[in-house]
C-alpha cells in the first residue's frame, strides 16, 4: 500500500540546492509531499514555529541548526535546530527532525553536514552526490520508522480492548494522525523545558 510522507525544509535562508534535492526526493511506494518554510527569526520565535500547522502536520522536518541564532534577537529567542528538535520530540515524538549545519563541529550532536556552496563546487550534481551519502539514508531511515509506527498504530487500534479504561490508544492515534496542540507544552512545562535547554545545552556549547 502506497503511503504519503510530508517532508518540510525549514531555514532562515533557504538553500536552493537543498530545496531542489528535497523537492526531487523519491522513495519506492512512498508519495513524498514537499513543503518549505523560510523562517524570519527577527520577527518570529520558537513558539510561532511550533504552532505552525505545516510543522505540526509534517512527518519529517529538515531544519538548519542556526535557525534561531539571529544576532538582533533577544537572548530568549536564540534557539537552534537541535533545541527545536528536542522540544518537538516532546510535543510529538512521531515527527522526525533532521538537523543540518555548515558547522563541522556539531557532528557529535547528531547534526548532519550541509553541502558547502562556498568551495566553488556549487553545482546541483555535486550537491546531490553529497546529500546522497548522508541525508538520503537518514531520510530513508526516518520513513522506515514512520511506516513501522503507523503499522503498529493500526495493530494497537485493533487491540484497544486490552487497554480499556486507558487513554493510551486515543493519545497514540492522535499523535500518529498529527492531532496535537502546542497548548500541551505551554506555561510551566515549556518554561521548565526552556530552562533545561539553556542550562545544559547552551552552556555546554559556550565552553
């Protein structure tokens, strides 16, 4: 059975080579629906992205690591793609986030390298070859996991009698069907999460 995967690319400056690569991305028996968000971090913050319907309805998000690092932004708005990945994982763990960067020092954080267009080899063919080695298998693995979770979700629905009196089936199905709300992370929960990020992630990065 053919399945649909919603793939979205988020960046403050959309890379045309990466746009073309993701737009043309194909996988057997999978319909890839591509979208993109050019994020203006001078006028928006992490919350506006987390409430964006395109984000909440996506299956896979490719996001730049420096998305929130606007030099004119308030300190509270300086979030990276890695931190966005952490927050979104709590909001909906079934949405796969792939962080990319030009900073080669972030490989230990599970961040993929972005094709360097400044080295004079900025052709689409070179970019495609580069992304085929790292980004492609990562996207394919994410697709595999999503399809598997959908299959298990169907089995869970068929076996919901075993969970009578529990909301686990309903909650799981809502997450798989992208029926979720940022309200679940507001107030104390989101403030605590942001404090953890700033203390543990941002301070480590500055050392």
